[in-house]
C-alpha cells in the first residue's frame, strides 16, 4: 500500500477516484503528501492536497487496501491515474474512521 501511495504525489487527474455525480469541473488535484503508517494495531493513511474531489480519499483507500490484500499490483495505481473510468478503481471505503485534521487556506 505504501508503494502504491507513492504514485499519488504530484499533480494528477483523479477522475477514476471520485463520485461522478455531480461531475466536477476539474479532476486535477495536487497531492503534496501521501503515506501509510502503523500506529499500534492500526494502519493510518494520511494525505495532503490542494483540494479533494467528492469521495476521492475513500476511493483511494479502497483501492489501496485492495493492493495491500494482493488483489491488485501497486504499479496499477499509475495506470489508474491516467484513466477516467471510475469503475476501474477499487471500492469506496466506509466513512467510519475518516477524520479531517486540518484545513489550511494559505
């Protein structure tokens, strides 16, 4: 999962990783940090970006978990970033445990 998360850094279009209803005007997000860490028995995913699309983080987590379970290869993340088809990415992870830590308006 950590290897696949490494592909997310930088500016990419995240069309395959967002809810298509309503359709956003722009799919490009700039990811400045993205990592998995272990905190006791829990795995923690942290991501920082200039903005997020609807359900983007939950879909990213669902896809990364599939990779962690061996259902997908980490290199597939780079290919998914080039695609616009939501059906190619993993499931939407449940909202439980999702926590917005900070909003920085610059």
